[in-house]
C-alpha cells in the first residue's frame, strides 16, 4: 500500500478496485465521471474492477462497468476472464450477465437471443441513406447547410484532432469535423473527390427553415445531419490549424487508425474504402475513357457513348469490396492453434492465416486452399465466426475457425516465413506478457485477436 501512496495513479486504481470488491456502485460511478480510463485498469495480478465485482457477486457493479464499456474479455495473470471467476465462485446472476450483456459494446443481441459479434470498424454513427444518393438536389442542399459535417482525407489519411487527457496522460484521437465554410473552396476544385456518407439524426428536431443555394429557394430542414467525405491529395493540415489548432493528417495510418473511437472508426472504414476505389478507377476499365461520379460517390459511369459498360449492371461501375478469409486453425487435439508470420509483420508477431477468395470459390474452400498453400496443413470442418471491414484499402475480413486433419507444417517461404502450433498456455503468456516477451499477436481491434481470444475462452479449463 505504501508504494501505491507514492503513485497517485496506482492509488486511484487500488481505490477503484476496492470499491468494486465492496460493491459500492455509487463511488465507482463518481470516480468514472472523473476518469473513464479506470474501467479497464489492471493491478499486479492482472485483475480489473469487473473481476473483483465478479469475485464477490456484485451484480449492480458489474452492470455499471459493462454500461461504461469495460472489456469483459480481458484475462488476468492466471488466464481467467471475469466470467470464469463468477462461475468458479458460484455467482450465477453475475455469470449470466457477463455471458449475455445487453450493453456489451463488442456484441449485438437480437430478439431471438442470438449474439452477433461486433468487430472494430463494424460500428458506425451514420445511417447510409442509400435512397438519397440519386437525389442530386437533396445532396446539393445538404452540402451547403451549416450543420453538415465534412471529414477530410489527404492521400487517404484522415484529418484528426489529438486530445491529451490530464487524468491519464493518454492521447485521444478524433475525426476533425469540418463545416461547409471550411471546405467550400475545395469543393469547387474538380480534382477533389466528394462522397456522401449518410446522416445522423439531429438532436434538435424542431424542423427549422434554412436558406438553400439550390434554386435560391427555401427548403424545409428534414432533421437529418448529413456527413460527406473529401479526398484532396494536395491539401496540408496547416490550412485548418487557425480554426482547429491540434489537427493533423493521421500518419502512419496503422497503428494510429486503431485508436479512433469505435463509431468514428466505422465512418472512416466506409469513407476510406470508397475514396480509395475512386482513386483507382478514374478511367473506364472497359474502354479506357474518362468517367464521372454519380449517386453521391457510389457509382462511376463512362463518358464514352455506346461503351459496353453502359449496358446492364457491371461491378466496375460500383465501389468494390475484396473478400478475404482469415482463419484460426485448431489442432486435432483442440488444445493448440496454428499461427503464422509474414515478413512485413513487426518482430515477433504471429497472426491467423489469411488470403483472398478466388472467383468461383466458397468461403470454406478458400480457407482450406490458403491453409494448405501457406503451411501444408490440411483442414476439414470450417465454421464462420464473424466479419470485419478492413479499409486497407477495401477488404472484408471473413473470420472462420477451421479444424486441422493433419499437423505437419511446411511453410511456403513466400507469403509465410514461419508458422507454429501454439498451446493455450503459450497464448495466455503472450496476452499477459509473461514468459517470452518477444512474442505477440495482433492488437485487440483486429479480427485475428478476436478469433484467438474466442478460441481461448471456449477451450478454457479453469
């Protein structure tokens, strides 16, 4: 305790954990109002406040912590999650809450009781309003409204604002939300790409009348707060720093992009993927002629008369998404998983195997082919787990679990430079930073991390 007294932050974490262990929800709520970062702080044993609440059966405290966005999947130094602790000590009401938390930010509960995983980049604060994309007058009207939000990209890197929290010393990153007056000159430049992202409902639903530049007429405000994204490769952050002093274009994109608010990350995933498509499809893939943008940025049409692309529906006219399988391969004994590493990975990092789906191929066959090509391991049963948009530049990661029917590893040395079977205990040591510190797995925002954690919990014998 003396050590904690000499360290104000450590003392606050200790006090927070003690209140959780006692079941004092009121004091916890007060402390979280001052420092939300406490919600997932761990002590020397790797225990969180949720674990202490689970140990002592404090349902109200566990519910509060879940509502504040705590991560129920964190493991302590013994490889236990809060759910494991609640089950071990017989607190069924807490265990049931942790098994099916309605407020859990990492999952979505449907009316039939099924739970859907929600990965990073999957959530968004916008409704896409695809029915409005072809309404050019509505889009033009929304573009000039003072409430409209613009997010700006330069070379596909978003403009963000960095904020440092005094209580924790950590830096938060948020999208720089520009207004029409900030980007009016950019919108007039033909080389700037603009796309409509969707709208969020305005908090003020009074329905005010605003001046419209379209036909110089008055238009009723429909209560929708529109969002647009712009990509201007030539623009510099200095242009906006008089009004937004702490703004900058996010570089390098990874890993900083993974530090965005989850809802804003979903907006970036949508915007960056569509803008990246426009940067690669300036000319018609069918005849090579110039194209123009339609439908709020969700279509490009060829300007050459009688081009075959103008007849029927062609996937070259619409933003494309590249499907990628990413799989955690489980050893036949169920207690080991197969991870590999590519040359471009940070030193010591291993991840799930992954690869693009080929034309005419099912998800299951793509999993079996990629695993065999990269490691020589044969796979039998394949099960879909969840998916994740990945805007680098525009992929959909289709997460699967696959059961191996052979165990010998022969890496291809081209895509994969090393592959190994990892035991549950080895993964726990990597996650808790015990044992060999040089090893790591991808960060928690990735679907690879989610697949590994899910297997670890399902096979836990604690």
